[in-house]
C-alpha cells in the first residue's frame, strides 16, 4: 500500500468509527464514510460558514481521495489550508468539539504534509521543471519545501550540463546561488569559459581571456596554450618576441631553453660563443660559460705504461692514464674501462658513472646504451637508468624513440623508458619523424608512433624515405613506389629502383633503364641498357648520369640530352674539366669537347681531386696531374684520400702525401689512421704517436715510439 492510499484509508477509517450526531457535519462525515462523495461534498459545502474548520477539512479529504470524480490535489491543499486558518480563529470550546472529529492542529498539519508529499511525488514522476516550480510556489509551508527546491535545482542543473555552456552554468549560478550544485557549476562554468574563449586557438582570444579572467583557475592552462600557439613555428625570432611581449608568462624560461637548444643544436665552442654574444639577457649565462670552457678543451686519448688517459693538443696530460681503455669524449663524457668493466668519466676526469657494465656505447642525444651481461638498458649522464635493464636489444634514440626487443619480439620505447608500442614485431628499425619500418609475419609494413599502420604488412621489403612521402616497396619479386597515402606512384612491376631521395630516380625494367621524378612522371624513358652494377654507377651526380647504349657508355643531363655520346667502354664522373674514360681495356681522360686529353694507358683511373688523380698501372697506384705528368710514382698498393691528404700503402709500410704531391710522411709506418678529433695516429713497433696535419707536427708520442729510419 503506497503512502497516499494509506493516508486516505486512515482518514476514512478514523471518521467512520465516530458515532455521528444528527448535525450537518455528522451527516457529512457519515456520507464520507460510506463513500457517498456527492452528498458529503454537498453537506460540507453548506457547513462552510457555520463550521469552516471542519467543513474545509472534510472537503480537503474529498478532493484528496483519487477514488472519486472530484479528485484535485490543488483543491485539497486550498481547503485544508483554509481549515488550518480557521483553526487559528476557532475558540477553545469549539476546538474541543472539533477534536471529537479528530481535527486539531496536528492532524491538519499532517494532512497538509500528506498533500505536499503527494504533490511532490507527482512532480518527481513528471520530472519537469515547471511542476517543481509550481510545488515550490504553492507548498512553501511544507517540510518538503526544501526537497522540492533540491529536486528543481538538480533538474535545472542537469539541463545546464546537457547544454554544457558557460552561459548555462552562469545562469544557474545567478538563479540558484544557495544550491548544493553551485560549487560544481562554478567549476564547470570556469572550465567552459576557458574552453569557449580559447576554442578557436587564436592568440588574440587567449590574450583576452588572460586579461579578463586573471583569477581563473585555468590561467596556467591559458598561459601554456598561449605559449604553444605563439611559438608553434619553433623559430628563434618567435621565441624572442614571446619573451618580450609576455615577460610575466611562466613559459619565458622554456622559451629561453628553446632558443638555447636551437642555437646550439650542434654543440661546438663557436656555437656557444655566438649564443652568448647574441643573447646577453639569457638568464643562465654562467652555465653556458662553463660548458664553453669544457668544450674548448680538446682531449685526446693517449696511452702510457699500458694505461689510458687524455692529453691536450700540446701533448700535456690533462687526465692521468689510469684506465685500461678510453673512448673519445662524446657529449662531455668518455667511455672508460677498469678491470674489464665499463663506466664514464667527465671532462674533469672524474668518474661520473662507475665501471659496472659489461658493454656500453658512447653518449648520443643524451643517452648511453649499457649492457650488464644479461640485459640492455639506457642511462643519462648522471647514471640514472632512464630505460630499465630488461631488454635483449635497444636501438639508437631518434626523435625521442628507440626500438627495443624482449623475447625475440620488437617494440618501441620513449626517452623516459615507457613502452609506447608493445613487443609484437619480428623486426624493427629506427623511428624517424615518428614513423618506423617493422616486420611481422614475414612481411614488412610502416607504423607511426601510435602503432597505427601507415603502410600495411604486405610487402617483401620496404625502403621508406621518412623525410618525404615516397616509399619503395617490393612485392612478388618486383619493385614499385607508393606514397604515405598508399597511392601508387610507380607500378610494382619493375626489376629494381635506385635511391628514392634523388630528384630523378633510376628505374630498371626488363633490361632497360629510365628515370622518373618524385611524382612518378617519366622524365627519361626506358631506353638505356642495364647491367648487374647499374645501381652503383647509373644514378645522377651533379646533374649528370652515365648510360649504356649497345654496350657503350656515355653521359646524359637531367633533361635526357646526351652530353657525352655512348662511345666508351666505361666513363667516370666529370669534374668540370676532365673525366676518366675507358676504351679497349685501358683508361685515359677526355675533356669537355670529348677530346682525349690523357691517352689510354691505365688499368684504372679515378676522377680528379683538385689537380691530382689516382691511377693504376701494372697493379700499382700513383698520381698524375691534369697534363698527365706523373706526380706520385706508380709504386703503391693503395692510395686512399683521407681528410685532405693521401695515405699511401705498399708491401711494407704506410706514408702520407698532400694534394700537390708533396711527401708529408715517408712510407715507413706500420699504420696511419685518421682520428675523429682531427689528428692522425701513427703506429710503428707497437707504439703510436699523434700528428697534427695542419701544423705538420707530431705533438705527442707514446713512450718508446721511435721514428723509423
């Protein structure tokens, strides 16, 4: 039995047990007890003037009961309120009489609460704002009044949530400042105000928001968004303008850091010095000066008594030789070994990372890959394990990502060591521009950093060019070209394709060679002959390409015009004056008019490098000038160009010659090797020394190193 039925049953049962007298009220309540609502209504109505409290109470019962045609909750409320009002003016002796009908202030109050409950229940069932507003307007007397307000507020707030605009939340806050939803509405108002004010991602909109709402909890987000939008092009001038225009923005420091990073992308002393001069207001100049001082120290690995340390360019020991081995400094750190373990020292010679690894690589892009004998990980310059020691293999970090493997499966990690692509691939390669070539189920495809495929796994091989959209693919033993949108640029029906980073790309099909541009348009048709080594010599270089016709070789330009007719067995690259040519098994040199400048006499000939060219005769190498005069006798097994000089090798020793054919070092050394630090290492008798080629001076030599006679 619901509450409404219960109260009606109570009222009727209560009054039906009263022994009525013969008055109008008695007859009215008696009629009510036997459900004669018409007679009861008539009698109560006639008694309104004489007995207003009881008559109104009785009429309220009739209108409250939903089992008769007079049912009307509003009428019930009105009559019972009149009954309550009449009670207030009823004399005490008459109140005693009314109590015989069980009418008193308590029963009237309870009846009014029952009516209010019923009205609220109806409003809840209808669930619309107007019903709750009506309840609030007409039932302010009720203990349920606050509940009605609560229901109304919740319903209005739900509508505001559905609209989800700052205006809707603001209107709610203005209308209902005391609601329990007010604080939540305020939070939503502030959020939507921020989102609406900045939704078009315009700098001017965000500036206005910051100006108009300086106390907004979303001010930091607005300042960050302003920084992000304003500096989206990533240019130094933009960051400078940001600093000058928004000096109070918290991202000013980040702007300076960006300027520093861009300006010193290649970390050299010159770059740091230029930065200090260009940006005198950089807030952390002392740290840049410290870094500059360290970079100005050229430290070179050197050995003494079988221990390694570092010397400077004067041969002075800067870091004493106490290590079993050491590598050149990279990013301010040197990989060293002690007792068969690897660690790192800084440029001051201090152990920055203790020797505890079985294997390690030098620092690159702020990370060093390390191996503990079981697993690989990555550390920063402070020795923190950015990538945990849990991988079977880790690649080089490129664009903040590196491939890694676990249990013979490959995935990708970021610079913080988080797995961004699960270990599901058979093979993986370096990620560039947030794209990577991977292999799965014996097929290759390309994925992005979100592990969404760009090129599906259906190719036997893929050669992407991540700086462009062109992609070389192999399928069914044939090659073709597609782009990142999977459009076919060149049909997959070719025998081979050259490098795809060229303006004109070499294509081989059915024994013929031609060239297409990056759009796949044929610029030079398939008219030239192929051979097994065409990919080694057939691509364009400095605007010219070598071609074969009827077994003979010539040169064409990018328009396909034949610059040199196909009359030679072979032809080398043109240096603007002479180019090597071969006929009848011998090499010579022709000029720009295809006139033989140096006769066919050599077994092999290289293009000129400066005024000299390397040539071979009787299986020995030497050098000639442009007139064909022998400058370096043809008596060496090898002549190798290395950093502007030539290293000569014969059966017993190495020597060195400059571009002009002048001997720098006689061929008496066991080995001559160029070092990345700009010096040559000379070895003889198991000892070594360093030669500064610019000064033509040996500036350091190991104890026991003796110049050969």
